[in-house]
């Protein structure tokens, strides 16, 4: 997917200054400041690193957890995500039967072998379960009948089926011998994330000592009622070695919780979409294989049809999370954008962790702010322009 030299003039998302960026051979070759008149500067779009989604279950009607996959499903999702500014992602396979999980992993691996866009766009697979809590509330929407304790032999078979692409595994360290499993994952280069858990603070401490490095959508996939203190949310916040991902769509967590996570975790706070297959679809009533009858509101809330207080998953992408965080003054634009791009890359040790810097992969986006909204204009993956908003097509030439 390498491209010829491309030169872009834009406003740097972090500094607010106009810059000239040269893209060549899939990399950022140079970034230089430029001087423009005030009128010219105001006409420039903002340039920022491509978004990195550590947790996405599907998009635009396509579901990574509904087998069998339709032909070319994986590549189609990756291409559609370009219009949301997502240049790297971790397709998320959730708790299911052993065979269904293996089939999903094999399908993603096959797509990566056959489709260059899928191979470059998928930074790894996120296995969310089945080694999670069996407790109601903590288990979330994961099917109880498939929940089980960590099993290294089974995980090894799945990793082989994925072609070594499982990079994140979400589990609960409440199971006996979890620490041994976590240590083996860590030694093999897999990031262990704590989520959907009923673990005690002591078990979380043990998990961190064994190598756990993340918290999956902290504050969600949790009991409705828990001890005031100590509890597994406080403990994960207090663990300095844990990065924390949160869903900032405005529905999953109140602003107070987001503010606390951002303040406590600092540069280790990250945004994820955790988007389900209904993300990117029009508002309306739908039927899903997990939640049954659900409603997607015009505001973007996805809830069970019989109770609008019960969420049926996330239907918003990372751009919506950035909008929410900035509009509610929980973070400025540069910090919010980093939470959804540079920080996930850093957590997973991806080449894109350099962000906008010479020598970094040319994964970037151009956008404008229109009131409270972010309007994406162009997306570049490995230096190639892979998305241009339709109304702008006639204005661009390389």
C-alpha cells in the first residue's frame, strides 16, 4: 500500500501551528513549520495521527462474532473504518463456543493473508473472554454457558488458528491459577487486560505482578452494586502499571467517572469504541443475535427495546468519544485525540506510537471542527489516501 510522495499543508492538532508534511514510501519523511497569512491558515484542515481502536466488535452491519463470516467481511470493515479515521484496529472476538471462537480467529487470519488492507489495518486480535467472571453484571452480555477458567492449551490452539495475531486477551484474575496463565501470555507477547471481573484487590495485585497491563472498558462490565471500598474498580485505578481504556460515548460512563480516570491514569488513559455491528447504521429498531430486540436512538444510544435504561452495547466510534470528551471540557483536543491514537499505539508498542513525527508510519487524518462536531475529510494509511469525503473529491489532486 506504499505511495508516491505527497505533500500536505495543515494545522497541527497539538500545536495549532501550520505545517507542511511530506509523505513518502508509506512514512512521514518530514514535518516543517510554514508561514501563512491569517486567511490562508483558517482555510487549512487539522492534521492528526490515525485513530487506533483496541476494541471493536463490528461495524456497519458486519459482526466479528456472528459466524460464518460473509465473504470479504473483514476487509470491508477495515475499509469502512477509514471513513471514521481508524487506521489500525483490534477486531474483538468475545465469549462463545470453542469452535465459534476458533472459526472467527481463522476467518480473520485468512482475511489478513488474502487482503492487504486487512493485513495492514489489523494490528492484532482482541480476545475478550471466555476467561471472564461468571457473575451477573460483571459478565455483561457474554453468554454464561461459555464462560470458563483460563486454559493455556486451549488458548495456544486459538493463537495458532489466528496465525499468532491474538495480541490482547481480556480475562478475570478471579480464577485459580490465573497468575500462571497471565505470566505465560506475557512471556509470549500477549497483553493481558483485566475486565468483566469479580476479582478481589489481592487477585488484581497478583495479576499485575504476573504481567497484566490493561483494564478493559473500566467501569463497565461491572456489578450494579459492589462494596464501597475496597473493590476491583478502585484497585485497578490505583495500580500504576495498568493502562485503562474507557468508553466515552456519553452513555456508558458519567462524566465524573471519565474525569477521575483521566486524572488518575494520566498518559495511561485511553479511549475505545467497543462498537458493535450496529455502529454506523441509521437510527431505528433492530434485532441482534446477542441482545435480541434493540433500539438505536438518533442521539446514538443503543438500548434494549423493552427498557431504554439497559444498554445493548456501544454504537459510537472513536470520533464520537473525542467529541464528547472535548465538548464536556474533560480534555482538550490534543489530549483527547492522543487517547484514541498515540496512547493505544504506545500501550501496544505499535510503530504508530510516534504519532506525527518524521520516520513514523504515514497513518494520519485531516479534519475540521464544525461547532461541537468533528468532520473527517481525508484518511491516509501507510502514505496512501484511502478516504476522501465525497463532497471534497473534486477539490483534491495528487
